[in-house]
C-alpha cells in the first residue's frame, strides 16, 4: 500500500467525510461492511477489475472527483476476490 503526502491524505479524508452520502457514515466494524462501503463509493454501476500494480494516472489526478470512486471500486473488487491491488500515481506527467 502506498501513502500519499500527509496534506493530500487529509484532503481526501475531509472530502469523504463532508461530501455526498457518506458525510454521516460510521467506520465499518467488519470486512464485509467495509466492502459494502467501498462498493457504495465506487463508480455507480461500475466495477473496475484488476490485480497487482495499477497505474491510475498522474499525481494531479488525485484531486479529480472520480479518483475516490476509482480507488474504492478497485479495492472492493480485490477484497471480494481475495486478490491484491496496488494502485499508484506517477509523480510527473509525460505528456
């Protein structure tokens, strides 16, 4: 698992806590409940699949609204399948 810079982790945590349907959510008690929360956060009706390392884009993409949805979808899929997923972002754009 990777760690984001501390300020980005705080921003993402604040976004999850204050936006949308999860503003009043409590922390899940069981792995099954956690998977349910991840699936609810995932892109509606979309399950992204894949295991192992998975490039999600540039570090700039972390602030995009769909990033949390994408991460949740990947982690939910991996958890349901008992697989490992390692999403990551590149520090520099190559465009």
